[in-house]
C-alpha cells in the first residue's frame, strides 16, 4: 500500500512539473545554450537573466550540451594565474527539472551533491543557503586536498525557470570562492 502511495505521489509531482513546463513554456536547453553571448569580458544569457564577468580570467571552450538528458554546461571561465591564490574557475550549469522528479528543492539537490562528493573523498567545509542577486541559493563548499595543494569547490544552486541552475565555483580559499561568485549577476524576474 505504501508503495502505491509513493508511486502516486511521484506521478502527481511529475505531472505537475510537466504542466508547469507547458504553461510556463520552458525553453529547450539547446536553444538556451545557443543564445548565450560573449562580448569582450562578459557572458550573457537572456533566458536566465545571467551576466558573468570573466574578471581576471578568460572564457574557455568548456561549455557543452549533454548528449543524454536535458542539461548543459553553459559557459566556463578560468583564471590561470601564476599565483595559486589568484586561480579560480566558474562554470554555469543548467539541468532540466523534469529529468529529476525526485528533486523538489535546491537544498535537497545540494544535499545529494554533498553526499556524492563525500563518497569521492572530498571533505565538507560548509553547507548552507544564501542570496545571489536577490535569488535564494542553497550551496555546499567542499575542501579538496590533491596532495600538493588544497582548494575549495562550491556549488550554488537555485530552481529557475524549470531548470536546476547551478554555479560551480573553485578557488584556493573559501574567501576566494566568495570573491569569484561576485562576478555573477542575475536579473530577478
């Protein structure tokens, strides 16, 4: 009986997500990816209202569409400075929510990521929530020790326009992660 109830809840959640998508015309990820623009030192994506400044970094060829599922790495910026403390990377990720009917909040998504990272040997530095450009984000910061140097990787996630929208930020210290995150602005619609 419990199994039937759980299946019914899953079906209802999936159906409501599909109806939301139809009623709010979620744009296909391939179109969102294609419409992203780099102009000098800034990347913009109108669908998400995103502006990403490269700062002291440069945009790379790291963006891609996943051949499986409805997800993309929209853009990637890296600062390959000579000084370890000045290196950073920011990737912008979007994953269609209907591909993950079990995910109902950004906090739940981040918690799942944290568990996955811990299984890979990363150490949790901090898991919390914050506001980025007036939008609520859940986030996790992981400490990574690669034997020669320690660095930090943070994933900031919000649910935005039918997508699990994430900022994947890496830097030498948690403070440098926060500094790199300030290069991102989102229009609150």
